[in-house]
């Protein structure tokens, strides 16, 4: 499995997880620039949620959460602002991260309002 397939698999798992939590998935992989892509855009009641998904095959080299750098977070925030500029109906919003480790068993960690 290459990195693109790994990321796609992780996003599929994250979407299933979020749906089970009551979220409505609005869009996936919304790109605003080379550095700025929003993995999942979802709705939790009246709150718009931008979800960054980080997936690893194993936790051997550390948690997927460690891949959220200051620069990555700034790019997600930029993307959120671009999205809100195009969708002015959303007044409440937040950024979440879903971390997925695939083996030895699937582990999902959901951090809200990072």
C-alpha cells in the first residue's frame, strides 16, 4: 500500500467513524492550493467541522498526531478561512484531528477543537 492509498484508506475509516458519531459528511479532499487541502468537511448539528486525518500503518515510529506541525495547522486554518469565505452560512466552526493506526488492530483517536 503506497502513501496515497494509505491516506485514502484512513479517510474512509474516519468518514465511517464520524458518521457513526452523528456527523454529516459534506465534502472530502477540498483543495485550495498545493499546501492547503482539507481532508474532510463535516457538519455536527450546526457546527462546521474541518477534519484532518492522519493515518499510519503502525505506531512503531510514533503517533500519527505527531505529524500535525505548526505549518500544517496554519495551512488547515487558511483552508478553513477560504471555505468559510465561500460558505457564509456557517457561523460556528472548529478544526478536529482523527488519528488512525491500522495494525495490529485499527485504533482511532479523535481530538476536537485543536
